[in-house]
């Protein structure tokens, strides 16, 4: 079995714009926030927005205060006038610009005396809005060429379309209308995203045994994709979530084409893709499930932290650091476990595989975290008192950072999490402090110092940039996947373009810095092998950005695999040299 993913799947530009504008208003915090009707026809997106305080109302003409969002599908003239006259709420128009163009065409043609014909679904909100701009009862809604013979005589006909219509049906409708009304004028108002999505699907059908379409069952453009597949004689399965997939029905098909509607978030496409890949065969399913469990529950943190700690001792020449590295690895594993549980509560939508898995096993993960923390504290008693002091300070800082998720916080809204980039910066600083600066401080307190203090500084900065690069890469992939990331991530704080530039800096600066330190004799030659981690990160990011809807497990292997390589490569070289 193979799965071919249509690259045009997922959020169209209009939906992405609408979601971004809603999130921008949420950050300003001047609620309540309401949408007149569903923002988009996708229950996962609506639920995600609902969790962030965005409600849906059907009549807001008398709404007081807050923000009212006008949905992407367009608003009738009557509804808009009522809202402007009877509501004191701030109106934010989220009408898709492509829909806005169609509304403008309907209004101007009606004003010039045309008989406006609308190709679309009569009950759809966009068609209702188009009719209101086209003169209401004086306009006509048709669903295809078969409706043309039933039209009355029209002296000046003009045809436009619902933006999510089938482009082939539009062309056939124009042909049928021209036969009856030679003076017909028309404008193809089908959205470019819709047209390209349909065109790509048609080009893929020759290589498919069946089609899986992901999207809301109320979504017109999603249903149109399934209809295109069925018109070509292929079975089409329309699913809203990965849980809707019937494994027995899918398993009989060897070549699957996966596509999705314009309001389908990429996170759900990734989940459906992962589920289809699971169904591909039982030989690798056990290994895949095991690896996913290890990575999603953060068990890989232990060997990664241990290797980086040992590599630091080898590179800086301070001797074996097995026990200090093990203690720090246990504390980091515990903090990552607690953070995973708290952050999984940020969204009750099963939007990500990892969040869903963590919610299912939260009790076991919490027990593992407390056990690791207890073991780390017990082992640290055999080390310098500096370890106990730094670990206690780390726990206090983590509690302050996580208090907004625990409830009852007296900090300002968002606490430390409201600081731009705080999540990525604190993650990187925590790893550098526990795995590099803490052992150095303990050695210094015991009268032991690295052979070259400047080399220790270079190694610390090297690790800091590598950890920041890993976090930044994960954030950029999340944004690519329509994840509603928070203000505490660097790309949201700095902008996506600046985030990409910063990632290149984080990946490139350690190469120049560490190479110069080795040439100057501040670090041993095998320190260069730590740059394998930077190369891994660069390779992983470039591959992921070229892959439509990369799986979450693949993304984490690309990011955390770079940390593993940075610790393992110098140690392996030192052992073999």
C-alpha cells in the first residue's frame, strides 16, 4: 500500500487569514469574542477556537461590548446592517477576500441591470450572501447544467459562482447557458485554491485505487473533492478525524490518494496520514508503536541528556561525569514529563498524536516523572551541595513558569508564559545549566577547573544555540502545520521570516565558533564531532519543509535526533580514537 498526499491540502489562504486574525484579537484580550455562525465548516477548528474563548452566536444584533467576527463565508446585507445599527461590539470582518470579490461582482452586476445567476448550493451561507448582494429574489440559484432549461427568459443574464464550486461543472454550465442565452456574460469566481485543489486531485486519480478526503461533513469544498473521485468511479472515504477511518475498508486498497478541504487543519491531515501508514502492514506496526511511545512520553530524554553530559566532560577534559550527568538527565526527564501533562491540557481537541497519547496515559507519566525526580534528588546527595541548590532553583523557576496552567495563579495573565519566546529560551537555558554550567560550577567549588575556561564558554554557547535551534525548528514546523502555538514561542514573538533567519544563525554560528576554538587549542579536535548535531538539524529541517504534512514522530526525531547526535558523535570518536 502507498499513500500519496495532495500538496494543496489543508488551510486555504482565506481560512488561515481568518484564524490568524482571531488569534491576534485574542492576544489583545478584549472579550467576549463571538462569531456570527461557524467561522469555518470544520468542527476541529471550531472546537480549538472555543477552547480559547471564541463562542458562536446566531443573533448578535444587540450584542454589547467585546468583538464580533463575521464568518469567512460572507454575511448578507440585511445581517450586516442589523449588526452595524444594533450592536456596540467591535466588528471584525473575516470574510474571505475571494468571497468578497464574488459579493462585489454580484452587487455591481445587479446595479447595472443584469439578471444574476449564481452557481452554488442553495442552502450554503455564501450563496445566501451572494443572493442578498444580487438583489435577493431577483437572482437565481442553479446547481448545474441540468437546471438551465428550467430558467425563465432572462434579457441580460450574468453568471458567477460560489467560490468552492467544481470548476468543470462551471464550464459545462456556461456551455449550457450559452446555448439558451447567447448574450450571456460570466465571471469565474471559483477560488484559485479550490480550483488548484480539484485540478491536483484529478491528476492523481489515475494512480489511485481509492481516495480519502479529510474535512468537515458540512464543508462544501470537502464534499466536492469526494464527489470528483466518485465521478471517476473511485471509492471516496470522507472522514473528519483519524478515528473515522475504518481499517478493514481501507486495508483492501493498495494505492491511496489523501486530500483535504480548505478548512481542514494540517494537524488532522498528519494524524490521518499516520493512521493510514499504520494500516499499511502489521510487520512494522509494533516497532512504530514502540518508538512512538518512547518519544512521545519523553523516554528518549534520558539517553540524550546523559550523552550530552558525558560528551561535555570528555570535551572539556574535566573527567568522567557519569553520576552528575545521570542526575541532571533524571531531573530533565521529570520536568519534561510534568510539562507534557500540563501542556496537553491546553487543547482538548485531539489535534496532535502526542497530546492525545499523553492525555490517555497522564497518570502513568506523572508517576514516572515523580519517580525520576525522587531518584535524581537521592543521587544528588552524593554530589556537591551545589547540585541540590541549582536543582531546587530549577524546580522553583519551572513552577513559576507553569503556574498559569495549574490554576490559582496570582501572577499577571499568562505569568512567565506571556513573555515573548519564553518557552524556547527557558528550555534551552535549562538544558545548558543542568548539563554544562552546573557541573562546571560544582567542579570549580571542588577546586577543579577546565583546562581552558574560554573553551568551556564556547561549549556552553554551542549547546545553547543547538537547543534553541531545535526548539525553533519544532515551532516553525508547528506553524507550517497550522498548530495554534502560543506567544511563548520565538516565531510568534519575532515573526516567521525572522524565525527562519534566526534558525540559520543557530545552526551556523556553532560551526564557526567551535571550529575556531579547536584551531586555537581551546577545545580538543573531537569537539568538532558535536557539529554532527547541527548537520542533522539542518538536514532534518530541510527534509521536513519539503514534505507535505510530516508526521509528528518524524518531526521529533529530526529535532531531538540532532541532540542525540551532538552527544553521541564526540563520545564514539573519543572511544575509537
